[in-house]
C-alpha cells in the first residue's frame, strides 16, 4: 500500500468528517469507521499508523454508551481519544486539537508520512480491487454522472474488460451526454460498455403524467427494471460496483447518527441477483472524487458535471412530457451551458439549467402572431442545497443567451430569468 492511514472511530461525534479532512489536509490519509469495528477489519485497511476515538453528543445509542472493542486497545497502535470520558487511551483530549496538536499525534506519535495524494490513492484502490475481485466480472450502472464515471475509470484501470458498464439512455439526458459516455468510455478507454436505448420505453411510461413526484417514481422504477433485464442477460457477474461516496453514508445514517435521506445507486434490485459490492470511492468527498477523476484522465467537463436530478430533464419539462417541449428544454439548456462556459460562469455557479412549462403565450415571429412556450433560466449558488441564492448574471450575458434561444430553439417565444432564492422557492422547477 502506498499510503499511511489514521483511523477515526465514530463514538458519537458530529465532527468526524471535519477531523478526517483535517488529517488529509496534513497530507496523511484518514478513514472513518464505526465504533464497533473489529481489529481484524481495521488491519485490512492497510498501513494503519494510528487510531483516534472521537466521542461526542451521540455517544449513547439505545440507552447504552458506545465503546470500542478491547482488542483494539491491544493492537499496539498509537491511540488518542477526543471527548470520550471512558477512554483507556494514554492521550485523552476534551476537544478536537488545533493543527499543531494534531500534527504532533500524526507525525510524532504515529510516525505517519505525507503520502496522501490521488496518484497513491488510485494505486491503493487498484490493488484492493484486484485483491477482492480476482478474475471475476463486475457490473456497473454508468449514468455519466461524476461518481459513476470516476468509478468506471478506476475499475477499468484495475480490471479492464472484466468490468461491464451498462448505460441506459432514458431519453431524458442533457444534449450530448449519452454520446459523451460512449465516446469517452467505449471509444477512448475501450470499456466493455452495454448501451441501452430505452428512450421510447421511458417516454411511453411517462405519457400524460404531470405530477413531478409521480414522474420520479416511474423513472426510478423503470430504470431498475431495465437494468435488471440487462443484468440477467449477462453471465458470470459476481460483483456490483457503485459510486457511493462518504457524504452518501452520512446522509443515509450511521450507528450514531440518524438518517438525513436515503442513499440509492442501483437500489431495489431483486434479491436473487446476489452481487457483492465494490465501492472504491466509499471514503471520498465530492471534491476528492473530482480530483480522482482528473488524475484518471477523464475530461474536465465530465468530472465537473454539475448536479443533475436523477429523473433528468423529466422534471424540467414541466407538466406532462411532450417531445416538442422536451427538445426545447434540451436545446435551450445546451445553449445556456455553452454560454456560461464562455463567460466563465461554469466554474462559478453551482447549478444552472432551463425549464419549459406546459403553457403558451402570444408573441410575434416573422411579422406574424405566434403562440409558443417560454423558457425559464435558473442559476443558483449554495453550500449544502438547503438554501440557495440567485446568481446575478451580467446583463449582456443574459441578453446573448436570450437571443440565441429565441433564434435557435423551435416553439419558444419568451425567455425568463428566475430571481427566487431558496427558501421559499426550491432549486429545481417541480
């Protein structure tokens, strides 16, 4: 293994990620584990240099205080505890140490080296994947999103064509996204890629459906069915790869923290499809995932793909989906993304997109009355998606975008800019 590692054990702290990232900022890799991890499993992590017990306000679970196994104290590894009164560690701190105190433990006590970087992380994960998978095949649902794309690139490096990628085009992708997946992974990286054109199938299921939540359920359920059908066609698949990252784990709930929202990748597959999981990005944060993708050679536009809802353009084509309005969303969104990139806003704005509602208004085109759709532009910034502010886009940029949409997108005669923050509005138009 290329990297030294400091283990952070979750004994009820709400700042586990803050501590792990502080250690990584020193150039040393760190992972967060549940309090009841065994010594055997901890040793499997490789190059373990030290253990930190991190207690806090959630230290009591089901009426009993949490504690580590005695066997961990017997490992002979340097240990320190923070806010954990029942600790048997020689170093017991009441609060998370400042940088100098953390350096003393990491470099002085643990003798760790500054070898945490993406090149070493990738090499370690390649070794771990090869060790786990052997000569078996791995299945991955490749959406084209950041997480699944980075997992695909890493696994291709590790096991080549033992990885089988399934890309389902449900007809609700942004312009050029399915084509980009094929170009990058099949043509450039020689991936074992199965492309499924299910556009008509999805649009048929969505015919006449206006409620956004119902759309989400239909799209999610149909994706599972399509993916299951493709999985059953394949032989010798033993593993399922997922783009799970550490924020997903936190949001889904831990042994000492309640669920924020459930995490899903390819959730809901039938139990008879018995796959072991491969999740090489499990302990990374989103910015680290992007750094990993760049190190693996993925295109910047794929690595920095902005947040995109699971149901895709299905929730941005407001009301019952029609091919006419779906195409208007896709084309106007492509123009918006292109012009934001030219203006340098693609690196500044957290999320930006267009939406097309299911009503028309009177306009004038070619000196005659027209009755066509409006396009709504949304551009917001946020830290945690719980609240959002509106990006104050330069007037000349907005005028240029408007002019292009009016000239290039059929069936559109108005462009509106959404000035609503969250709350009271939401980020998406649903």
